C-alpha cells in the first residue's frame, strides 16, 4: 500500500476504535505506533483515491468515534 492514501482505525481489546489516522506509508506507520507503545488488538484500513479524500474521511471518523488515543479531534 506504499504511496496509497489510507485512513486507518486501531481497535482495543473491546473492539472499540482507540485511534484513527491517515498515511500514505501504512506499513511504516503501523510500525511506528507499535514502537511508540500504542496498545491495540486490531486494525482496519480504508484505501482512498487521494490524500484529500483521506483527510475528509479521517476527520469524519475522528468526530464520529472520538478515539481515546488521538490527541486532536479533527483537522
């Protein structure tokens, strides 16, 4: 998925979204989350046709799901 705009959600052990983000380097970003100590048991990725589409979807998911590990509530 390198180079593809992706919005992703990380899920906790209750299958609740605990983090929402976007990237165009999905595998690298997942590794950084693990290295940073984020605890999650699952993930879901949503490929997007462009970075702009990804920003819109990410913003919507942040507002709808209010994930606890996100520091910001939207763009």
